[in-house]
């Protein structure tokens, strides 16, 4: 069956916009894209009138935790749950994510390897959800940040062993913890964690297995260690300084800013349920985080969108709030969309199949009522999402009912 969407505004993910375009989908692929007067719609095709609608590539969130539910104290919540209950919650979060137009996520830390079971269930059609590139357990030092969703290690030999275990379990990316964090008690975001030798061993072991490495790092010292070790991305990059920024640009390291994570935590008042230590750390870093993002953007560092969805009051399904923050802090709507599609796909290494709405790519896209280039808020309005297509199938939105 061929699906033809005609006279639609196409924001293709490359930075270009095409008015009155026609898009043909055959099977799981985009078979043709062009101006409506240039693309012939075959007989028998299912036609969708795209007047007043916009198409963007399926959005990509490069930093989520599907095992966390946005509770005020996510650490205590996770520790009180049975693993099977957490998996059921993760499945609900996955559905909320794809309903919001996010067809791919990179899950960079879960309580166990059940994230790969969820990935398998989605891929086999048992349940709806985004394409998942998962890390499994994050790798941290003994007593380090994220140990509640991590594997604690000491020494390069153990690091290599744990990387191998993650890959064997199904990891598509390796996550390492290079600094303290907000949610883990007793850790400081400013302080580096794991040694240079351990970080480098993780990157080397991952590269031998054909995997990329994402490094959690708030402070500049942790960022520099991770960059010198050879990581692909810095998650958060909250306290960026001139030297760490220059290193990121020189080595082509991506920034995944997760603006929403600190913002949703810092917005809470004392007594909201967030542990006092986490609240204090978030409030202390919010302005610096904004400045770091602006410096990275102005300095030409590659920025790929990520929310840290699952952290306090940072809900799965509300991922598009990140684009609003990126625009508020200096990006154009087009830049925010590209950061959330083509650039994000490049970071993850899937740019050959998703991230742009171009001929030959997987048919992953979102159909919207309105124009997100004028109002980026359209992406966050569920009533404006008319259809979400993943690999040639409508999986969410009113158009599902009509197919």
C-alpha cells in the first residue's frame, strides 16, 4: 500500500522547509518527496490532504530514563519497587513518548537489563513505543552518582568487564559517569568521578564492540576527562568553561543539554517531595546551565536534544518542552527541530535510516496541525498531533483511526 500526503508543509530535518509538498510512503520507506506538481500519486494510493498541516521527522530524545516516572524522589521510588513493576511503568512511559511524536529515544540508564526486554517487545509489535537505543546500567565509580541505576566499578580491568557485560546484554550505547550529580546524595556535580584510566578503558572497550560512549558530566573537570578519554557526547555539560567548550568543538563531541531536568527540579518549592540536597543543587546550577547552553550554541558545538525524562516532574510524553527551552535560550525553531532530528540521529549513529524526511529513509514522521516554525509550542500540544508514523505505520494520533 502507498500512502500519499499532498499539499503539506514539509520541514525535512535538514534545515529546509518545502511548502505544498507531496510525500509518498510505500511499505516502511519514504519512496518519493517533492513539490505537489512534481510527484505523481499512483492509482490506489491512500490520500491525505495536507493543507494546513506540517510534517517533521520523528523526534529523537537522546537522554531518557524510562524506568523513572518523574516522581519527586525518584531514587526512593525506584528502590521501593519490584523490578517487574518498574518494567510495567517503563512500558507506559514508552507509549506516552511515542504518542508525543518521539519515535526514537536513547535510554542512558535503567535499574537493570529489562530495558532490552522492553525494546524487544516494541520491535516485535507486542506494544507501541519508540525505537530504543539503550545503555542498560550506567557505569560509575564505587559510591558514585547514578549508582541506583548503575554498576559500580573500580579499576580498568573491571571497567572492561562491565562494558562487555552491557554489550552482551544488548546495549546500543555505553553510559559512563564522569562527575557527581544532582539526584544522588553525597555527590557534588563539580567533582570529577572515575579516573582518566577508567574512562579511557570504557571508551576503548566500547569502541572494540562498535559502540559509542555517552558521559554524564556536570562540572568542567569531569567533562575534560571524558573528552580526553574519547567519548561521543557529554550529557548535561552544565558548568561548561572555555577550555571544555573548546575541547568539545575540536574533537566533535556532542552536547546533550537536558535543560528540562534542572528546570523542572529547580522550579519546585521546599516541601514538594524532592530531597533537599537535590533541590539545592538544582537551584544553584540553573543559571549556569542556561549560560553553558548559550555558549555552546554560539560557539558552534554540536547540540543534540535530550530531556533526562523521568527525573523529578520531568515527565515522559512532555519531552517537547525541551525544544521550547532551547528556543527560549537562543535557538531558532528550525535549529531546535534539527537538533531533535538530524543532529540527534547523527549522535546515535542512525542517520542512515531516520532523522530526515527524505527519499529512501524510514517513514518516521509527525503530522501536525499548524506551523512549529512560527510557534514551537505546537509540538507540545497533543491536540495538534494528527498522526505519528514509525517505519511506515501510523502508531498514534487521529489518523490511526482512519487507516
